[in-house]
C-alpha cells in the first residue's frame, strides 16, 4: 500500500508540473502577443482563466463557490484570499469574473516558461528589497487607475509550518484599498492546503471550497484605519477557517 501511495504521489505531482509547463508551449506565440502590451491584458486574462480551469480539471479538482456578495463589473476591488498552496493562483483565476492583476513574489519568476509570462503580467515584489516593496505600490496604483482589480495574498508567503491556520497579514493591500476607496473582498480557500500543499507526498483530487465573503467598504477611511481594516479581514478569514476545521473534526 505504501508503495502504491508513493507511486501515486510521484505521478500526480509530475502530472501537475507537466501540465503547468507544457500546456503553455502550444500557445507560446499567442501569449507573446497578448502580453506584449497592457491593452491586450483582457485577452491574456481570458487565456489565463482557460489555462487555470484546464489545470484544475486534469488534476481532478472541482470548485464549490459560495458568494455572499457578487462583484460588480463596473467597479474595482481588492481581493484578499488566504494563501495555502501552489494552486491558489489557478483557483483565484477560475472564480474571478473580471480581469485582475496579481501582486506576486519574485521567486515564481524562476519557474521555466510559466515564470516568463508571470513576470510580464503580474506586479512582482521582492520582499527582501525595500525599494521593490515601495515600487509595488506605484504599480498597483497605476493598474487600479486603469480599471483593473488587484489580488494580493495578504499573508505574503505560504506559511512554512503546516499547523499555522493563517499567517499575520501585511499592510499593503489595506493601504491601497483605502487610498483608492475600493472594497476589500475577503476570500477563504478552505481545502487547497489539504488537497495540494507544498508537501510532495500529500493531497489528492477533490472539491475545493471557496467563499467570497461580504465586502468590506473603505469609503471615508484614512490610512490610520489600515490596521483595524487589516485585523477585521484577518479575523473574518481566520474565524471561518477555524469554524470549518472544528465542524469537520466533530
């Protein structure tokens, strides 16, 4: 039985990496065109969504989405999901209704092929470089002014300790949302860590539950309110995860 599990995990993980990398190759010329200018970003986004849905399908994942409030395609939003897995990117792309741009870590640009287009389409941050962190604000402001939504995983990085329910949030998403008076959209990804964590020999196909919570308005707030806003968002997602864990363990 252990040998069969070992074979399954090796095959399943290689299957994932293979699809992530090699599914991009046939459309490489098209991607070069649609990522060559920001005017074509909506076209790129549709391709990215189709790619994400393909990856989720071939991995045996199905998304179960609950929306407490529905996004208005005439407005801009700051999406703030918890960060637990490599497939968070695919899940976020799959459930989105409007084009948005990720704020993502520099390390992902090193992934062959994927990293090349990731760098061309996302706002990249080097968290070890203070100048890079400041530059992210300027770039995010510009993209928001262009009418795009922004997605920031406020934890910054996936927690190394598997026992951590939710890591401390960074300030950036909340300061930007206040500055542009756009709603925070808290999102809970319940199952990504369990079904596809960074531990190689773990996980498996299944249902990925996602909840889009009621939006948190920022009109009338100032930067002095960024800490309470961050805490409100953190508490909402944390309590949701703990409640789900307790319910499943009964």
